C-alpha cells in the first residue's frame, strides 16, 4: 500500500481551520469537503472535476458571529437529496445548511457555551457537545434529550449505531457511555482532557487525549489497548481503511495499523486540529495555519511533484524554526543544558531528573534506581522569554502580567499568570473576576498559551520532575512516550462555565391492556349506491408472530369508553374491510372506458376476479405471477381510474406481503403510494394512506416502511394538518403504526424521530377526534414504562399539547389524554 501524500491544499480561511468533514457525493459524484474556522465561516469545497485532485471553493456559509468550531454532515434523505451541513459555534448556536444555499435553513439553540463537537446519525439524529458541560440529542432539529454529568467541557460526542447508546468525552478526563439518555459507565483511565472519539463498530471505539495517548475501548468499558500516540496533546481521531488517523499539537498526523504508527505526516504548522476520512479513503485535515489539506494513497490523486516538494520544504523550514526558537529553558540558556553524555553518570537518588540537550531538542530524563538507568519522561518545547517575567499585580508577584483588550474603547484589563498554571483555569477566574461573558474563555486561554511560550512547561522554582501539563496550547510539558504518563500531571484543567442543575425525569406506572377502538367515521365517495373502498372502521384481524424488526397485527377487540387499556399498543391498526362485489363491478366498469393499451384483457379480468374474491375473504396468502402482473397493470391506470386498483392493492399488501413488500418490487410499490399522495385531499391519497397502514402488518412491510421512515412521517404530518377528517384519520393511523413498529426496536433515535413528528400534528387545532385519539395512543405507546422516552416527550413539551384534550367531549379522547399525562413528567 502506498503511503499517504499531499493531494491538495484548500486555502481561503483567514484563521485556524478548527473542524473538517466529508459531505458524501450522490449519483456517482465525488465527495465534497466542509471546513470551519475561527474566521467565523464555514466553507464547502468541490472537486474541480471527477478525476482531478484539485478542489475549488464552491460556497461560503454565513450566519455565525463567532468561531465556527464543529461540523458534521447529515446523510442524504428523501427531504435532503444532497444531505445537510451542520455547524457549531462559539456563539452557542448550531446552524443547518442546505449545500446549495449560503444562509442557514435552521438555527438550533439550547447550549449556553461554545458548541465544540457535532456528530450525525440515522433518521436525522444529531448529537452536540458544549463547553456548558452538557451534550444534547436532537431529532428533527428539536432538542429531545440533555446528557448531564460531566464537570467540564464536553469536547467530543459519538453515536454507537443501532444500540441507543451515545458516548461523550470531556475536559474532566472522563468518557461516559449513555444508554437511552442515562449514564451507564464512566471511564477514567485517561489522565487529562479527552478531546476526541471515533466509533470502530458496535462493540469498540477509540479515544484521544491531552495526555498524549489514544486508547481502544470495548463497550463494556474495558480499555484493551493504549497507543503512545503523540509527544503532545492529541486533538482528533478518525477511522480510516485498515486503522485510524490521529492528529495533535506536535505538528503531525499519524496513521495507525495494529498497535503501531505506520506513517507520520508532518505539517508546516503547530496544531493539527482536526482529521476526517472521505469515502474513498483520503484524509482531510484542518490546522492552525488556516489551511485544510487532503492526503491520499491513490497515485492519480497525488499533487504534482513541485507542489509535494514545496510542501516538504515548508515542513522542514517550520521544524528548523521551532528548534532555533528554543533559546532557553526556564532560567537556563540552551547552551548551558548538558548533552547526552550526562546520561552516562548514574543518578544519586531514585526519581532524580535531568534536562538533556539532544539532536531533536531538549528532553527530560528520570533516574530509575531499580533498573539503574535514565528513563526519558518527556520533551520540553518553546522556551520562555525571560524579559516578560517577574511582574507584580495587586501586590502579588507573577511570572507574567498580560494586558488584555476585551472591548474597543475600554481600558485593557491586567491578568497575572505563573508558569505551570492551567491557562484555562486562570482564564476562567479572570472572566469571573471581571464579570465577562463565558464566550471569551477560549480567546483568553489561547492568548495566555501563545504569549507565555514555554512558561507552562515548568512551575516557578521547580525542577524537571514537577512539570505541569496545561489544558492546551504551546509551551507545555510534553509527555514522553516511554513514560506513559507524566509525573505531577494535573489530570486535566477545569473548563467552561456550567449551567443549571439537571432535570431528572420521573417514572410513571405503565397501564395494562391492549384494547382499542377505531373511532373512525365511514368515508364515502360521491353519489348514492356507489362503491366505497375500505371504510375507516377497523375490522378485527390476526396474524402469526413476526420478526423482531417489525410488529405483527393481533386481534383488536372493541374498547368500552371506561377502559384504561389504550396503550402501549402492540399491534398495528389496519384497514381490512372489503366489498369484493362492488370493487369488481367498478373495475369492470372503468376497464371498459380505457384504451386498448391500458385495458386489462378478459383473461386478466378473470384472474383479478379470483384474486380479489380470495383477498376479501382472507383466504389468499400468496400471488401467482399472473396475479402480480394484473395488479401491476392496474397501477398504470390514470388517476381518475385508480381507486379500485388501489383498493385491491390495499388488500394485497395486507395478505400477500412477500409478493408486494420485498426487495426492489416492494420499493416500487412504496414509491407508487407516495406519488399518489400528492393531492392530500383526494380519495386516491386516502386509499394510498390506508395501504401504507396495512403494510405494517407484516415483517416485510414494516421493514420497508422503516427503511423510508422519514418520508413516511413527513407525508403523514402533511396530510394530518392539511386534509379533511377521513384523510386525517388515515394519516394519524399511519403515525400510530410507526410508534408500534418503533417501540420494540429499543432505538432512542427512532423513538425521538417519531415523537418529534407527533408534536406538530397534535398541536394542530382542527384535528378530527378519531385522529387525535390515535396520536394520543401513539404518544402513550412510545413513552409508557420508558423513563428515557418520557424525558424526550418532556423536552418537547408534549404535556402542554396533550393537556388541552383532558376536557374533550369525546370520552375516549379525554380518558386517553389523562392517561398520557399520568405517565409523563410533571
């Protein structure tokens, strides 16, 4: 395998590139790249052409007023055919962008500190982490859960696919594993701020820390491997084919396979803030010189020879400048630091430390009396400029007194700082003392670490073994790979300000039962004595047990209004009634009015007559090739003639799901139904919705609906708020069936998605009582006996929407509303 080499450099930002991500290509097109920066912008880059290694700036996204510090890409969906770009900022806000527009389409608020990490999951799920010490789970762009428990900034978040679990990493040096919103485990093996997470699979993940290491974990909480990753803070980590890539404060990104780095990529800048992997295996990086870069193993995508040479020259010049800048260490001039020959003299006591000038710089060694040898414990970088030391402020001596301009037109404020102090803790106290907003924290801390140079490497009056490890920035003590962890490490600095105390969701008793009533009115078409496809009255039915991915229909008896047995609903609500004679009469009548191209032959009509008769009687469980062909031919009829054919399909997907709900044929049927819901007030839409409801009776149909759950929900929402009573009932029945399908899957993402969809519908003021009843049962089904999903409902303020139905004149609506309120937090 070829090593990674520079492919291209993306240069347009005016400050550090803090975050990068890949926006996957669609329809065979190349991936695009998104970069965010301290220049308050996010930018979208596209390949110049399908074979080029050159990326051009396609768009600059506007809206944030402070540093843009996080980015992720929501995957392609039916409503977002190119995906969406999500950015987080020091202005405390999250913004969502369509790749084709400069301005945000959504703005998410809730965090009270810098939003420094974002990750996207399925079904529009988003997780954010902030300096306010919390993470938030978002569904349909609504905050559905707040993860509280960390005592410092949440620097990274991750979603474990298909498990209902989330990961958070914090400046409090811990990683937390959350299940459905509850912290299951806290992992404390890192000795400093944990900056990044990357999920390998459903059982394993990686972390990166300011302690200079990366770690591999199992979801059980066991650390199975420690990688002595960098000689400085590790800021980012990402999975690449065959391994992972890490980046940090030591001017490098490192490619790992197994337990060892197989390649080190050096950069012409100090901080490599972010790395990400593209779908073709290329690596994107963002760094403190304001440049994003792409590295590739594919020879055809590598930069030209002259550009590669220019990049190497930049790297070498940066390394040379860094070495020459180390003119002194503490109070010692570099020329006064002894060379490697001093390591030939045994130490006097165990733990004695010495600074040694070597080819690569100045290293710290410690005497191990048991082994009778000197052990390297770290490297010292960026010396102190002594001319800035020895200042006094408010009667106290400091190594440094900085003058900080906070606001234009106002006097500068003085800040005292001693070597070895945590810059972030000092910055925080400075802001609190001067009543300044928390969003200044990063700027002040960065100012300290930049202007103190190497001051944080050695506390005042200390010897080498007392080196402290500040939160971030230059001039720190860099842990050596041989030592594993640094003596005297502070274990991570305190970080940004905290918010209010967290709300602990209450639990409620789960009602028993399963009875249900239709509550639906008959929905006739026009004229007297006409054929009515599938009334809205719900017939009883039964179906054998199904796969875990879906929920089977079971017998549904009538419910008396005094019963409390409304939810959780365990079987879908179906539209099964049929009038075979009326349906066949209408088919024959309409068939005779069609052109020869569309008309069903006499033989075909005979096949349909037999099929519909058996479907109406419930005695048909599979279809012949001829029968499927005839049902397919009915779908080609014009909209004005479509109703009886759709009604036959309604019965067919209920009784013959293997023939109509599987594979590519199932997708064709599903798309056909979506297309015929365009006119939400039409009878065609009504029968199409009822057909979608009947799909949920089988494992094949449920799996098909779940694969397009976002499109299903959006359709049901639109019909419920725009159409008349019959269509509303069908749409809300579909939403109820979604709740029934989702409940046993134990997926917080799916549950939150459906709950978020129910809220805007149940707040609609012209809902039919039958539709309202179904929505209430859906909410009860998703929340009954599950405190975590009750918390999601609480975050959406669903109680307020439900409360208005406790005075309904329809008894079952009133009863159900009271029961739902009884299980939700108050």
